[in-house]
């Protein structure tokens, strides 16, 4: 099978003058090489396509693939992760991971939380701030937590994100609105344990591949899994495979959220517990990072005895079955 690969290469954007934080979600060359190798090891023929701007002329030239492995994040707007899958849908080319609707819903953390909450699943009480004037209507108890509504990799999450009083809320929201040019998600700060759950599969075959607790070490930015802590995780963070009752509750919630949000093939769900040890949904990433050594989904897999090749095979085979492509060489 000929499998194309769509992605945003971080080096390309850095060379074009974008900053480190702006490009934090984009992939390293080593990630692309690892995915390419895994596809080839499965007996398929990988072909690098690149980002949206590389995909468009190839489609216009009549180039097609049996399947596209899509991890392109995009750069602008709430639909940035939806652009490549929407274009592939238009050309009726099957692809790995969720479609444009799911990508847009889950990128906007406020919309995702509305759906999760309306389905009766636990998520912290929240408000979405589109302007400073919206702050006056917030009636949530302190402490609060604020972050950009549509960013990943901890972008915009700093010690200032944990907020203890109204003046700080105004200052933090003003800074985030100005820096990221998008609404701010404000939610109740949960003081409990933090988990991330890896999920693979579709329909009745959806399975957790493991539960990992995120433990902040000495000298980390306290209380929050911030951009700084993620960037320097080897010195500041400990990841633990866990299976106690609280972790199992987090896993069950993660699976329910994956299903109600309509994710396909694989995703990673982040959760945090309240003061009573009840896990709550924080966010879901249907385009989870896939660097063999540095990405949370891959770290989870490794901790549960699933090597990188096995993880990639599970994801790609789940997509092949979903698209009815099984048996094609």
C-alpha cells in the first residue's frame, strides 16, 4: 500500500522566522523518519508529502495515495488541524486519525468541554473569555486556571496561569488575549493528580494502551504541566505507569470522552483529579505527538511494553480496517 505522510516540520517554520513557542507543536525530522521507518517495516511504501502547501499542488497534479498518515497541525485559525483532513475528504482519499469535525471541536477546548459536560462526564467548571469585558461575568471560585483556548504542548501555560484573585485573572487574561489572539479558557483549578491516557482503536475495538501519571519534580514550575515543564521534562517531570483505583477511574473517563467526541484510530486524553480524588477531563489530543522518545503517547506505550513499531502498527491497522482497506498490498 502506498501511504503518504502529511506533517508540519518544525525546522521549516523556524527557518522562516517563526519562534520556538509558535512552532512547539510541529514535528522534528526524527519523528518523520521514525514514522516513515515504521510504515516501511509494515511492508508499505511511505511517501513524504509535507504540509498543506505541499499537499495542494500534488493533489492538483493528480497524485494520489492509498492512505495518508496525517499529523499536520496547521498554523492559523480554529480549523488549522482540520485543513488537511478536509482536503483529503474532498478528494476521497482515506487518512489516519480523526476527520475535520473532530479536529476542530477538540482544538477548541471550550467546545470540547461543552460536549463532554453535556454528555454527563466530569470536567472542571469553566468559562471562555473573548474580551476583557467577559471577566466581569465569571462566577467561578478561586483558584482558577487560564490558558489559550486552542493551543497545545503547554503553549501559554506558565506560573501565571494559576490564578488566586480577580486582579491576577484580569492581568493573565489580558496577556493571553494579546499574545495568542484567541479566546482564553478559564476553569476551576483542580489540585489533585494529573493523568494522561493513551487510546487506540475504533468502535468496539477502542482500547486504552495505558495510564500515566505526570509528577512534577523539585525545581519544576509548581502545580501545572506548563510549557517550560514540558520542554525540559527530563529534568523536571517524572512519568509513572499507574493502575490504582483513581487511575482506573481516569482511564474509564478517558475512554468515554474519546467515544463521545468521535475520535478515530488513536488519541491521548489528559485528566486531573479534584480534591476528592475524582478525575476530570481536561483535554484530548486526536493528533498526539509521535516522537519515539519524547512524546507522551509513545512514553505511555513504552511503559506498558508496547514498542514504537507495535504502536504504529496498531494505529495504522486500526485506520486500514476503519476504511475497509484490509487486504490491499
